[in-house]
């Protein structure tokens, strides 16, 4: 059980007749107060006990009904969140082929841009291919050799 302590204190515990600072906390989503064990059951429902066993974390009787309502609301919210999450997962799974197609297209476009950027860096040109399939290339320099001359290092 997780105990979330708040730094808020209030004076007085009227049912026990003791006037002291009461530490307010949350235990499993319930608002509780730290009360000595000998008077805890007079104040409300014991929701937890300290490690030493001398202090109980008690949900005051006045808050039990509201605490129950709050717990029901939290459970309903959790159920709705799970339902929404499952619906979103189903939509993603249904759209997976389209997502994959988009990623493939994006990879092709990225490759084209990378080749174009490399060509610009190398001061490259697009060769003209004749109808007979022959390419006439003048003053050709291999990209590896050209890379050395402009300071590009192979990995």
C-alpha cells in the first residue's frame, strides 16, 4: 500500500478529546489521518497500520461514504481509460499496413534526397542517356576519388 503524505495539518481530534496536530495522508486513494492505535476504531475505519504498529491510518467516519463514491469514480475512469486505449490500439493495428506503406515511401524519398545532397556536395551532374542507352561522360571523376579532394573521409 502506498501512503502519500500531505504537509497539511489540522488542530484537534474532537471524538477522542485530544488536541494535537493530525497528519493527513492518502492511502490507496482514501483520505486518512494518523491516529494512535488505542483510539483509532473510535474515529473511523482503519485502512492501514504503521510499521511499528503504534499508529493507525484511519479514514474518518464522515468521509467513508464520499471515499466509496470517489473509489467508484476512479474505477470507472480506469475502465474508460482502458477501453479508450484498447480502441486506439485496434485502430493502429488496423492501419499498420498503411503506416508501413507510408514509412516505405518516406524511406524512398529520403534516399533520393540523400543522393541529391551528395551529388550537390560533389558538384555532380545528371548524365544524359541517349536513345541507344549510351551515356557520354566527359571529365568524369569517381566519387571516392573526388571525396578525397574535397575532404570527405570514408568510414
